[in-house]
C-alpha cells in the first residue's frame, strides 16, 4: 500500500575514447573500474571480488531453466571472466559488463533513496574516468549516462524490485505491459533518432523503446522483452521474486528517476494485492505501441487496446494514477506515508502538466528538458533536425563530467530540479543505506578490507587467518543486516574474527 519495498538500479554507461575510435571498449571499461578501485578503495589493500557462487541467471519465472546451450553468452552473468569487478563501501558493485562499465547501486527501501544512490553512481563514474586519465593507463575516456550509441547498440538501465513470490506471473505481465509502454511520457530520457540505428533524424521520448522486439522473455541483449522473466531473487527464493525491469531509460533528472521507481512500486503493490484484477488496459500490439508512444512527442497517439478502446498514454497513466491513489487511501485508512503521498501527488501533477503543455515539465522530465534545449539551438541557429550539432547536444546532455554535461549545466542554472544536495550525493558515494543488508556489506568492506575476500547481494565471504577455508556469511534477507540490526555488533567487533564469533553466538 505504499512505495516502500526493496529496490535498486543498475546502469551501464556509454563509453568513448576521443581520437581513438578503434580502441577496445572492454579494455577502456577495465581501465575505468581499475582506476577507481586502485585510487579510491585504497592501493595495496585487498579488493573484494564478486561472489558468483549463488547466481542463477538462466532461471525463468515461467517455471523452467534455460539451458546454457540455448542461451546467448551475454546471459552468462554468473561467469567470472576475470574482468574488473569490485564491491564498494556504499554497498554497490562497480564492474565491467562486456563492453561497458556498470554501476549497480546498493539495494534500498524507497524510491528517493533509489534515486540518491543511482545519482551517486554518476559521481563514481566521473571520478573513475578522471582517475583513469590521470594515471596514464589510457587516453582520456568519456562516459555517458545514456542508452544507445545511435549506431545500433543499446545498453541498459535496469530496475529491480522485490515482490511477493506468490504473485501470479501472468498478473505481472498483464498489468505491467500497459504501464511500461505508457510511463515513457515521464521516464523517457529523449533521443534524436528513430529506429535502432537512429537513421531517421527525428526526436522521440525514449532511448530504449526502439530496441524492444517481444512482449515476454528471458533475454536482455537480444530479442529484448518488455517483461523480463529472469527469476534470480538474490534473496530467499521461497519468499521473494526479483522483478528485473529492462525497459527503463537512464535518467539524469532526480525527479524522473524518483517517479519511475515510485510509480512502478505502487503498480506492483496493486498487482500483489489484486487491486487491478478488474482492470484491462492491455494493448492489442504491445511492441508496436511501445515504439509509437515513444515516437510521438505531441503525446496525442492513441494506443489501440485489445478490447477496442483507443486511449492516449497519458489517459492510461491517469487511470492507473487514480486507481493507485484510491488503493492507497483504502489500504492506509487515509494515513498515507509522506513519500507515498509525494509520489502520488507528483505523478498526478506531472500527467496534468504533460496533457496541458509538455514543455512545462522541462524542469523535471529528461525528454522535455533535452527537447527544450535542442529547440533553443534550432531556433537560434536555424538548424534542421539532421544537423550534426544537434546530435552532439543529444549526446552531451548525458556526459557525466560536471562541467561538460548539459543536464548538469541545466541544474546549475536552476532549470532542472534537484532532490539532493552535493553533500548528500558525496556521502552516498562511500556510505551504504542504513535500512537494508547493504549496510552490513558496505561496513564490512570499510572496516575489514583485508579480510573480505568476496561479496555479493546475498553473501559476504571472509578470509580469516587460521581458518583453512573461506567463511561465507549469508545475507538472504534484504531487511536484515541493517544499522539497527548489526550496527552495535559491528561497533563491538574490532576484528573480523570478533564479528564471526559474535555472529555465531547470535545465530
């Protein structure tokens, strides 16, 4: 009945090396991760590796495991390929995901924290790129928080939400497809280019929409599905399902990220409680409608529903927003928590503003902010949409460098709303959230860096002198290992030996 649930964001960053167009992207990404690990985590201390032992990326929510013979190699995320891969003291994972550096934020319990630790990832990447260039291991590397190179390649910004295991997967598919197709009106980050290779120079809402080809599936890089079926909870599998969402854009605006996570969490709550059982908003042709909604910046396109109705994306979102408010009021008996109320109010206000005049949302929605910027240049310099300068602006909007990125410049001028101060973001770079198991993971890495051999979402592995084998501390419950739960225990354990002994007693 609220926006609060365990959630998190994983972002692959676009990468380029100016003046070296043929430089291997995997090598460049490795320079990025290693530079941050060596300079920031602290040279000379052990850098905890990622613990792959409990991962199962080919398990499908539809009740089967895909065989490794059938799977594309890009799906083997449980293979240790020897690429740069470190765990940070804020509980995040920084690693090379094939041809991109990826920041996987720590798990949090609400959309505001999801947006904060996601934004901390931008600062991590900015620092990492600067360090890689400074140490001379590579030419200067530019990083972009975007989703396509406009040459046919797309890389993901994935959301993760823990759900009740008993929720029928068919219900998730039925209700999330129309929601995902239409939420682009406020989650899209904007793209100059139509089609996977961006050959038609027109502007659209989303950078990801054109890369989706099927409704439901396990893949993430080929035949991308609107609903991804990976069933890898990184938690107690009897209790949780992790919904792995791959349709989202990489947002630079705090408000857009906050709304993306908050509204999705509300829709999931309604699905879990059966509050949408009487609602049918399924489009007749979901994939083509996803493309069509993104391609129409007037927001006037009418989605053809399976029952014959024709509704705009905003009309569908308004119906879901109304149902969410009604649901929360009924479930909470009028006592809606502050953050849930804020998400509901912002959702409603944003949809109303978009329906009246989309450009009034240039302060909070990325695709509108970028479009306003592009139109300023078009008007001032008489540019056609095919102008190379506009393509450069489209890319520069997502540049992670504070002094180069156009989103950052808009924020500095007060044209793009912020939810967090610089101090908030700096702190989130190195400090984990207090209210999930990320606190235990991050604090163990900070306090015992030489004895933490590996870590993952659901384990911390210690290498204790005198023990013949490594010691794995499982963390299958995401809401344990919090500051409240283990803070005093950690404070009373100056060494990892003390911690292991204390954990053995408390168990």
